[in-house]
């Protein structure tokens, strides 16, 4: 028998402290159908991105081996890794804003854990072991029962294959589909590091979806604990209309009851094992299963639906939900500002990188009979998929600076980085002391122009006049 939910402990913990496995029922209501459509769109999007090419590369290709990151036609190198700050903070503000407005809609509709568990692996559960009543009976059977071995064995193999497939699609984001194919077809020892990584990833996914399941949401994920800070009385959540539903019970003569008949159907379908009628709880992932279940019962009883529905605590208390309030305005403003800054920064990313530094353990300057010299170390990265010829020139107000051995430029292969010494010369007669200058990296076709500031160091010019 399913444990009765309480607010004092999670339903997945038995009275003796052992793990209690949930077998939630399924209700094919309109909210479930909408979530299924969203889930399959997200799964298709995740699986298709490594196959979609934009300018010769996958739409999302995190090439860690060569330190290149291709994002929808834009290539970022390590020098632009700081742009991830906007991705992380933007994602955070987006979740904050949507949570303040719509509660834990992320958890119930788009979280990968919910998407795959509810719309892939629970489908396999029903395929091999039947409905929630049949699954509960199989749980209670001993392993010596042939039917349990057959059903659970088939489910085990199906889980293993699905976890293997998801892990390989995820790996394709880092090595691309062409790089993934030989790793699948070759012997494991041909790519030992990749084989170990895939075995670990498959094992972690299998452990999560086979055994850990909803515990990831209850124990590891911090989002449920953050909802007390992100959600207020005006946030739209999945809630129970206590004023309409209480006192609950079956209608009887001379006894006044609410619309809730205490059928516990909302509890049976809950994937985390809570009773939504006990109010907002950390374990609720806003999956809307209880809405579908309650609406189905109300329809059969010819009563109005919406006893359990999307509503704010203020609305459930008889008030009116306020969408515009300080926290939603603040989160939205921060999100918009971040998007603007990130867009401007991304548009300024060029298909090359140019860095300048002084080599360690070298003299600051060198003197000859005709010139004063400074040596720098230049790092130039060609992010394009075609070779490019680059030239380096120096600009300084009032002092002519010559860049040694740069008249013919240099050719850099596609997607490679070149490190070279850079010698700057100033004629002794033109030298008037230390000064600042600008070094310009320019491509032969003029499409790329990058600047780096530098400081030319030399002796006191008075010593050169002696």
C-alpha cells in the first residue's frame, strides 16, 4: 500500500528509513498531452543539434580538444570564454523571472530529469510492467518469480540502451557526429578515454533513471529549496482550492461537504508522492498531473473543474494575482540588460585573436649602434576554417617604430594558434624615451583588424647622446 503523504517527511522514505519506490499512476489529460508535446520537441531539439551544420560545423560544438566552441555559427576561443558569464547569469535570471511569475514551470515542463523520466523511461515502465497497480505487484514479487525476471529483465535492457543512446548524443556535442561514429564502430581499446567516459556516463544515467529517479529532485537539486525565496503569494503555482474543496468527503444527507471527495487520485498520480491538498511543498515539481487527475474526477461527478489548478496563493485566498511587482520587474530588467550586453559583446567577436606579452627572463630592451629594440611575444589565433595571411604593424605618435620581419606577413592555418617573437626597433636618433604604442594585427583582405596596446622601454635618452 502506498504510504500516506505528510508534510513532515518525504513519501519515498519508509517508516523504518528504507527507500520506498513510487509507482505513480498515469492520467492522459490535456495538461499531460501538452507536456508530452513540449518534451518530445525538446528531445528532438537535443538529438538534432549535433546533426545540423552551420558554416561547416555543428550548430553546437564544444570542441574542448582544440579549445574551440561553435555556437550557432559563431566560433569562440578561450579568449572569449568570459562570454559564458552572460550565458550562466542570463540563464539564472531567466529561471528567477519565470519562477517568480509561473512557479516551478521549469521543473515540470523543461527540466531534462522530468522530460526523460516522465516521457521516456516511465513509458518503458508501462510497456514492460503495465499500469501502476501491476508495477506495484511486481515490486512485491520475489525475484524467483519467472514473470518478474522476464518483465524486469526486458525493462533493464531497454533502459540500458536508452541511457547508452542519450550518453552518445551528449558526447556528440563535444566530438561531433563524424568524430563519434568511429568511436562507436572501432574496438574499445582504439579510443580508451572515450570508451571509459561513455561507460561512466551511461552508468550514471542508468543509476539515476532506474533507481534514484525522483530522489534527484528531492535530495540533490537545490531548486526546490530556493522556491521559498523565489516564489511569493502572487506566483502562479499548482495549487488546491481549499475554500472550494473543504470539508472533503463524499456527499451525504444532512452533511455539508466541499467539492473534494477525498478520492486521493491526485496522490496516486504524483511522481514525487505528495498530497497537493497539503499546500505548497518543496517536493512539488509542478508537473500538472494532479490537475488532470482532479479535473477528470470533477468531470465524472459533473462538477466544475479547477479544484486543483494553476493559481497564485493570493488568488486561492480570494484575491487577484499581481503580475507586475518589484521582483518580477527587477528580474526582467536584469535579464534584458544582460541580453543587450551579451549581444553587443558577441557581435564584436572577430574570427581571430591577438595577444601580446613580454617573454620571461629576457632583457627589457637591447641596444645596438643604430637602434633600440624591445622583444614581445605575440599569440595569434585564426578561428576561420580557411588559412589567412596576417600582418603586424606599429603605430606611435611622434616616433617611427619598425616591426622586424613583418614585411611579408605570416600565414596561419585554419583553426590554429601561432606564437612568435616580435621585435620592435626604434632608430637611436629618433628615440626620445619610453613611450606607449599600438600594435595592429591586420588580415590581408582587410576583414580583420585587431589592436593591442604596448609600452616601449628603453634607456634614458640622455645616455645615448654621450
